[in-house]
């Protein structure tokens, strides 16, 4: 199944619809109601998608500094006030407690649960960080005639923990996580150029070619997401990934932290090529 075909299962939504906000809001409503729980790669083409990190306010300043020092994996889109579940800068009627299809819950740095709603976990001191996602530029690649393998297959993008260390800030540190898409060489060059126009979606890739050079031992066995399909003659292209903060949370060990489940993003009302 083509990735964009999944949109027709959502009432009132058509691929590349004219009303961007209506499409994003309609998808978020399906997530809120629990009637759509799948990963968001290939959904809402042309919209800016976001990774999440939700942390207690006593950890927020250090995490903000971590994002500032590591802008490739952590391009900040918005930061909430403590206890405020809305993100008005990113869309109308966003309720961050329910508008993502799947969340990961961390206790003292350990992933302890995966849930579809975090209302019961919400606290007055929680601060939401929304971080750009590379899913946002997949539609631009496809419209330029560049096939994106996981979108075409309707699967999640493969993601890998690398041997590249991010720059620490307070208790937050850890390795860079990357997402991977494989292309024919000519398409890879075009994908690099196109993605560089989307700095809020990680921009240009951080590595091209041999996965071992960035510490990935087996590209067929990702740490997150689905295994890739790499056709003969294709080369691997790696982008910084917004799952990176989840490993930093593991090292920082706040008493609670909540993130998106890898591949299950917040879909904003903003166009994918937005500048903030």
C-alpha cells in the first residue's frame, strides 16, 4: 500500500488536500479518539511533523540547552509553558496529551510503558518540547520523482543508534540517532539538495554511504522502526533523527519523561517548509 493511500481511511481527508489545517486537525482528532494509532510516515503530505520530549520543569532548562547545542537532531519548533498541554504556535486545538498516536513513558530514564494517551500522567510541571521530523520532507522528495522506500511500502523509517556522541548539557548526553533512506545515486544527490531546504526537519543528511563509518553494524536490523528494503545499486543516506533525545533522557534519568513512540509524530498545522 502506498503511504499516502492511508489518508483515505481518515474521514474527510484526501491526499494533498487544499485545506492544510483541516487535514492536520482531522488526523489529530483521529489520534485523540484512538481510531487511528499507526505510525505517521507518509501521512499528511506537505505538513510539518514533530517529535516530542515532555519533561519536568526542573529538567527543562538543561534540555533546552541540549537542543540548542545539538540543532541537527533537535531542531526546536516550540516549547510549552509548564503544565500547558497546548502548542498554539503549531496548530489550533492541539492537546499534547492525546494528539499523538503513540507515546513512550520513561521513569528514571527507563522506558516502562507505551500508551495512546497521557492524560492520566499529566502534571502541572511538565514542559513539552516539539522537535522537527524528517517525515516532513518525504512528500517533497516524492513530488520530485524520488521514491522514498518506506513511504512506498507503508512502513516506518528505519532508525539507528550511531557511534557519534552529541554535545552534552547538564545531565543530558548520548549518541546521535539517525534515520535512513536508500536511493539510486542520482536520486541521493537530489534528496540531499531538497532536504537541505527543510532545516526544521533536520535539513541535509549527516552521512552518506557505508553505515559502519558511523557505527552501524547491521543496516538490516534497525534499533527503531522497520527493517529497510535496499535495492541493488542503492546507497544509504542518513539524517539526524529526533529520537536522539530519548537516549539522552535515558542518561539524565528524570523521574518522569514522555516522548513520542518512534515514528508516531505530532502532525502540526504548519507547512513542511515553514520557517519559525
